[in-house]
């Protein structure tokens, strides 16, 4: 995983995946965090076994994320059964029914077991996106992501189109909880941080015409808080209490509560 200043997500992400796979088997690239909380969290987590690489701190390194993660996977081949590239807002879960999930360690590992040695890229086809202000409720959206067993060739920046040597893929029974929707002020701050190397983020006219790197971050900045929050008021979702319950069991806060 690569992150920068994810104060609300870093501890839940590490705690949850450490409970599944072991702290010593998690690898985090820190892309130049400046937040005192994030820096402290990384230091504390590293002292407890988290693998933290802080050498790739520039905006260009962020846009090379797929390349850096791919190089890490290649360096670890032969040491692990699976390689699961994630973003800091993504949490690996087992889908037990069309609209039901499990965060149970034994069930997840049992479902992974038949995939050991698989030569095809392993596909995630669904994500459950958080609905701000409605704890435990999610939107189910298509969510094309990739992870790997034995074989690996390449992965793109967003982990959408990973490839193995044989070029094949296989859909799995896994999904991601995707805490993509941040509170408005946090979302704007993070969007500005991503865009700042490329455009004047305080110039609304310049932003409205910007089409370059990370241009998808422009819309949240230009959007009002009222417009942003209105989208969460009248949308139906699915109630999936297993994930909030698991985080409470681990003693960490549900992101953006």
C-alpha cells in the first residue's frame, strides 16, 4: 500500500490487515507524509513490525505507484502465497452472498487456499463504498481490481489491470470495503495536495481548465460542501455490519465516523 497523510485511514488499514495476515507481512510506502499524526503512526507501527518504506516521497513517485508496487512484488516472489496491492481506503473482505461479507480471518484464509499457485491474475469485481453519515451502510458498485498468487508481470497505478505471464484472469469471491468518501474538508485538502505540483489550487479558473495529471481531483475542489453532502442523503444502500464490528473488535475507529 502507498499512502500520504491518511490520518483517519492508516491505523484502521494496518490493524485490520495485520489481523488477517500478520503485521510483518504488510508493506507500506509512505509518499512523503507531512501530518504529525501520520508520521507518528508510521513510526509506532514500524516499531511493532510494519514494513515502512519512506524513500519514495515525491509526486512523481506517487504516479509511479504501480511500478514501485510491482518491483516490490517481484522482490518478494517465492516468499509469499499471495500479493494483494491495496490503497489505504480499501479493505480486503470475503463475499459470502451477493450482498453479504465476512471479515473472519479463518474464512478468508480458507477461501484463499484453493487459489494458491494460480497462474492467472485474480480479479475483484465489487466494492462496497461507504455512505457518509450512515455507519455500516454501503453502496455496492463495480470495482475492478487485481491481486496475484504465484504469477506476476505488471500492475497499473490503480491496481485495476494487473497482468500475469499467461495474460489470463480469474474472478474471485473477494471484495473491497472502499472508504472512498471522506468528509468534505478532508477530501478537498487531499485533492489539493495531489494537484498542487501541477496547478495553482487556489485559482478556480485555472482549475476549471486543468486537464493534466490527477485532473480527477479538480471536481471535489470546485464543488460546494452542500452539493457534495447532498449525494449521501437520499441514496439507498446495503447494511453490512460485519466490517464496523470487526474494527470495533480490534479497538480502532471506523473511518470518518
